[in-house]
């Protein structure tokens, strides 16, 4: 043995750690892009008020809120 380690000798925990690192890097890129668009980009020309919101959007938000709370408390 010359002290070298091959990929097949690595414990499965190291592969899991590598997968977690890659997933974290992807999610940081994804969520930071949303933040950059929200806070740093100039809005469209002619837009003076927020996006329209109707009853269907409010209902969907309320359903998701209630489902999140119920599922969070039941687990």
C-alpha cells in the first residue's frame, strides 16, 4: 500500500456529503437569482402598481397557508 485512496474506498457518508454540497450550491444559485431580480433589477416600463391579485390568487395562498400549518402541527 502506498497510501493512496481510490474512490471505491470512500465511505458512503462522504458521497452523501458531496451530494449535499452540490444540492446546496444549486439552491443558493436558484434563490439568490430570485432575490437579485426582486431587489436589484429595474421594474418594467409603465408599471406603477404591484401585480394584479384576484380572489383566486388569495384563495390559493390561504389554502397553502392552512395546509402548511395543519401538516406542520400534525407531524
